[in-house]
């Protein structure tokens, strides 16, 4: 089972508010994610940003005219979002709620046109929890409503634990390294750093959502082959070359090999009536 207190403890100190603006890696992920949202979102509607932290996506979407409900497990991150809402006076950000992604009882059936799930699937270790999360998302979505769910693919996540060992050997030992390659589940040996993670294959994610009667629209990388090359790409001076590389990153983002090996990925699906 997921230790939600460990998860909350991690976000008590990690700067999630600036994660997508602190470096080229985060900025590219944000750019690719927004492109996929704007290409696939309905023209208007009500959005639940579940696991949305301080509202990195919730605020711009609210400012575009969507009615947005922001929800996160972390009291600290939700408090920061509430302060930001007050400062910006963002009327279309309807609420900032402390919510566990496996229990959406705060919201009625068929309330939302869209659910964004950008984060919770990184952490839900137990299959029962993942099924409960997706079942709850289906319940609160309107018929034909859409879900956008990010995940860390198995190969990317597992190999990253080897990289973590090089940087922080106190977090990784033989047992949890073997476990992550065996099951996709990671439990940190130390009390600092990313605490618990789950890394599924893209096929597992499709099976999870389709098992709850979602129709798959797209599975793609939100880092693309730019993954771990972001600084070099940002330094390109030739405008034509930069534009073409970014086009190719987007064009190849649905290739399964890219999805599995290039960092964070996204599932887009639609609730079947």
C-alpha cells in the first residue's frame, strides 16, 4: 500500500511550484503538455486538476475560461495555491481542495468534462489503489468526458533508479533496485528524496483505463527525444533548425520506443457512455 504520509512529506520540501520553470527540462515538458491539452481539450467546460499541486496548469486553464477545480493530497501545496488564487483573483479557479486521488467523494457524479491526473499515478504502489483512482475519475466525469493522465514509464523510471544510486547511494540498495526492475515499484531507503514511485509500461496504463471503460485516444511522451538533451536544444542558435527539431520531437512523441524511454508520458482517453 502507498504510504501517503511519506508522499506528502516529500512535497513538504520539494519545490513543485517551480518544477516546470526551473530548468529547460521542466519548461519543455510544460510546453509539450500544454500543446497536447490545447489540441485535445473541448472548447469550454469544467476541469478537475487532480494532483495539480499549486496550479501550474490550473491557473492558465482558468484564465483561458475553463472552470477549474484544483485538488491535491498536500496541504502545503494547496495552501500555496489558495494564496496564489487570492493574489491573482482568478474567478474561474472555483476551489482548491485537499483530496486523495483514490477518494473523490467531495465531488458528485458526472460533474467534470475533463480530469487532469498529472502526478498521482507516479505514486500509487498498489493495483487496488490505481483501480480505485481510475474508477473515481470515471464516476466524476460526464459521459464522453476526457482524462489526461501522466505516468513515468517502466524503463525510464527503473533506469532512473540506477542513476539515483550514482547520485544518492543511501536511497538505493540491492533489494529496492531489484524490486523496481521486477515490479515497477520503488521504495526509497532514505527519508529524503522522491519517496515512493510506480513505473508502469504504457500497455499497463492502457489496460488500466480501458478496463474502466475508457476509449484510448493517445499515448505519447511529454519529453520526447529531447529527454536529457534539453539544454543542448535550448542553446541552438539556428532558428530553422530549432523549429524543425521541436516539430520532430512532437511528431515522434507517440512512438512506443520514445514513450517507454523518454521520461514522463501521457495517456489521453475518453469515458465511454
